[in-house]
């Protein structure tokens, strides 16, 4: 009998324990609370506003689940970022960079930086090998790097239920068998990245035999996952708009959006039915790609306002949870977004899937043997250098706790076979132009890169160069190029003649010294001019049609610390060059107008410089003074090297061209030319710019005569919109030299 009582008591205890485990009650007897965050792209920023209100109300959060953007907000919340930290973090991000595959070139060479503002599209290809990042317009490398930095300390394989501050799960879709994949463990940044891999837009994430895309295709609001994790009370946040009707189907994007929305309905109604408190945020007027600062601000505010409208329901929910109105959960010290800029002690470096030469290159370039700490900026510089300098297809920097610091693990993917670049532009002077580039690394002990460039348009150009990347900052370069120059020459605003000539150029640059913003070059160059045709004025003697060649010794120094290539608000840009031009390495032939040789003289010396500073007088208004000029010395000045001005950019049509506000086309000026320009730049909104320029210049055949001629004065006003394919805008100008207005339209990056 006693034995039976004992067995009954044991059975009762087991039943009570099982019941407690089934309801998921916490140690103090209250019910477990889950927050479920839906997908929605940029609209998911509204989740942060709702989390602010839940924290204000003192609602404990025991479980977090999410899909797509909900997985990102939820995952970061689960490791310790509170709502205010998340608010700060999303506002300081440059989302136009984060959701692209652009490289951060701040610490790369000026040539590499210029490429980023020349080409619309750039991608790495590994020929003959499977590309694990294929399948989307955007590979998502910048998103992956952001997740790595934000999840510092949580980047190794973890149990999301046991190892995070709050148990967490997120959802992805395996497109191999159209199944739902719930992440309860693994590498947190990778899980978040897989959950938001919108098909066709972002490359899928491959884990084993799974190919994972956005979890919204199977479970956009994973309340059922939260219930399976033991949640008693579910608070859900959704950011989907009202169902679309036939009248809303007005274009391709609206149809595509509707297809995605319909597919994301899987389990949606069933999951809403098990939700205790549903907070549907009104995101009308915003879409999945609304990552502008104003949109983020509005979406967070709307989330907060919608949650406040449910304030009474939230407070009433506390009683169901088993706590009173005064209850406040114990809050651990929250992570802060400053973790991205704080320095972390380094215990050592590990290099995975990299050659010994690549390891030595990185150690020397970044002085890793002398560094005892790392921050987010250095992490990004390392991975960028691995992709740009060392040509690895993928690069990852992970920080793993070790002793009293972190071990830095630099992991590389396969080497790229080629890096392909493509650019396109249109303007009213040259019409359409296309430029293609190929960077091809050679399999050598010291990194060697070959660069092939082809420009198609009115000005045809083909160039090939080989650059050696030793472990020092010097990058010796050998370059050969062909230019077909089809140039219109104007005189005081009227077209004088057109000249068509081929220019063959070979250049050896043994000294090419690179630092972050600084480049110094010394080299020898050969030019051969093959003149083909000249149409127009018969009296002009600017350029004869006699073929000629030149040898020149050149030294060039470039400095650029501007914060933006096209619309800088701070920093400086300087370029100075000296060239000594000859026919035979020592002297220069004197040619008559018919091309005949009339004697020899010392070579021609060329001194040119331009210097621009940017002063931000407010967050939207910038003043930019610029001084520039080109001085030619010698008894013989070959006309092909004569000074020319016109247009908006240095070296746009020919190498020695200098811009001048108010002159739209290229005109010859005297051998001594100096100018000053003042530019006022007003930013309107995020990407709209109004630019006003005023310029003045003096010219003369000799330095002593520089002030004898009339001062050239010009001005122009321009409007530009900064797009992902380059600046799009128009310019209207006038000068006292041309004495007439000109209009110029530019679409795309300049090359």
C-alpha cells in the first residue's frame, strides 16, 4: 500500500513538472512572453518603435522570433541591443552602401577609389569553379560584414536558445524543396543573412545541401515557432499594408510586390490566430527599399505611435503574464552601437584559406604584428584589401573570444579569376559612351594585377597595364594605351575645326608610392601622334598633320581626402605634375607648320597643379574654393601639348584640358594660364544638389605678361541628382570669352 502511494506521488510530481514545462512558465511563476517580428524590408524599422513602448511598459521578453528584417531586429535585440541602441544604430548606417556590394575604398589606392566612381557595375568571377554567391543582383557582402561587426562575440556556432541573452529563432526558406528552415542554432550573422535573402535581389545563402532565401516565402510571421519554443503569451508586430486590389496593379514592381505578398501569406492567418496582442503598423507610402533617413525616422515613429494606441492592452496583458503594473524586468547592461567603433584587444591572428604570401601582404600593409587592438574600421579595411588587392571572391573577419581578448580570424573564399567592370554615360557633347574593364590577377608569389580597359564612343580608348603589388606601398606599373581622339576645337565660343588623330602611349612607372590619401609617381613616357584628318578652318596652325613622337620624364603627386568623389563636403584635393618633354630623351625638334624640322632646342617643361578645399558651413551648404593652372616653358611648345580649357572636369577630352565655368567646349589658351574658382554647393533633401560656380583666369605667352590680357570671367549654375548610376543633371553657363550661354546635360559617372 505504501509503495502504491509512493508511486502515485511520483507520478503526480512528474505530471505537474510536465505541465509546467508545457506552459513554459518562468522560475518565478509568471508566463513566458514572446515577441514576434514580421518581415517587410525597410518597413521593419517600425519594429524598433514598438520595442521602445514594450520596454517603457515593463513587458518582459523571454523569446524573440523573426523573419527577414524581423530576424535582424530580433537577433540584435536577443544579444543585448535594446530599442534605443537599435534606433541609434540604424540611423547612423549608410544604407545605400550597406545594401550594395560597393567596396569601402577609403584606405585603398586613389586609382581603386576612382574606379568605384567610374563604373556602374562591378563583379568578381571565378571561372571554372562554383560560385557560392551567385543567384542575386546583390551578393550582400556589406550586409554580411555589418552583421559580423554588430554580432561581435556571437559569430561562432551557437545554440540560440542557450547562448544568447534572450532565446531566439529566425526563419529561412530552402528553395531546393520549398521547405521552411527554422534557425535555433548556428552562426547568428549567417542565419540573419539567410532569413532576409530576397530572391533575385540578394544572393541566397548556401549551407550544406540547402540553398536558403527569405523566410517570408514560407513563414513571414513566425508566431508558431515562438509557441514551439514555449511561449505562453505572444506579442506580434506586422508591417504589411492592406491587401492590394486590381486598381493597385499599375506596373511591373507592383505586380512583383503582389506576387511576393501572396506567397508570404503562408501560415499568416493561423499565426495571427494564436497571437495574444497584435500590433499592425501602418507603413503606407513606404516600401521594402525605403532606407532613406527620413523614411527610417517616420517608420520608427509610426511603430511607436501604433504601440501607444495599444497601451491599455499592453498594460492589461501584464496581469495575464502574472505580474503587476509596477513590474520592471531585470535589464542586463545593454550593448551599444558604439561597439562598432570601440577598440578590442587582440590576442592573435588566424588566416584561413589564404596563401603565405597573402598573409605576409596583410601583416605588412596593416602592420598587424605591431597592433594589439582592432576596431570595426580596421576589420573593414582588412576584408576590403583581401577582395581588392588579393582578389579573393569573399572575405570575412570574425572575432572569437580568447583569454582576455579576441582572436581575429581572417577567412577567404576562392580567388577571383577576373574582376569585371562596366560603365555607361550620356552627355550632349559626346552622346553615348560605354567603358568596360577587366582586372586579372596573375598567379605569382608577389601579387601582380593586369588591368584591361576599353572605352567605346566618340573617343575610343584601349589600355592595358601590369601592376606589381609588393609587400611595400610601392606599386611599379607598366602601361600601354591607344586613344582615338575626335576633338572639336572652338574659338571664342564658335567651332573652329575638328581634328581626328590616334595617340599611342607607353609608360613605365617604377616608383608608384601609395598611402591612404596620397600617391607619388615617377616615370618615363613615350607618345606617338598619328594625325588622320582635320576639318574646318584652313588658317588655324594650332596642330599640323605631321606625325610626331615624344619622350617625357614625369613626376606627379596626388592627394585626396574628400569625403565624397562627386559632391564633397569636407577634405581637400590636390594634384601637381611636372613633365620634361623631348623628342630624343634630351632635346625637342622645332617643327614648322608644314611639319618640317627647323632645328633643335631644350625640351619643353610643363608645370601644372590644382588644389580644392571644401568648407561645410552647414549640414547642407558647402563652399569650395579652387586654384589651378598650367605653365609651359621652352623655346618650342608642341601644339598638341598646348593649354586648353572648357567643360567641367580636368582631362576630360584631352589630357591637358582644364575646366572653366561658363565655357562648355574646348578652346586653346596661352602657354601660361592660372585660374581661381569658387563653388557653392547646396544639398536639398538627400540626393539633390544645386551648384553655383564663378571663375576668373589670367593668361599670357610669358609669365611676365600674365596680367596684360583681359581677365576671363565665367559662371554657371547646375542641378544634379545623385543616383546609383552616377550624377544626373544639367548645367547652364556663360563667360565673357564666349559671350553666349551654353547648356550641358550629363547622365552618369564621368570617364
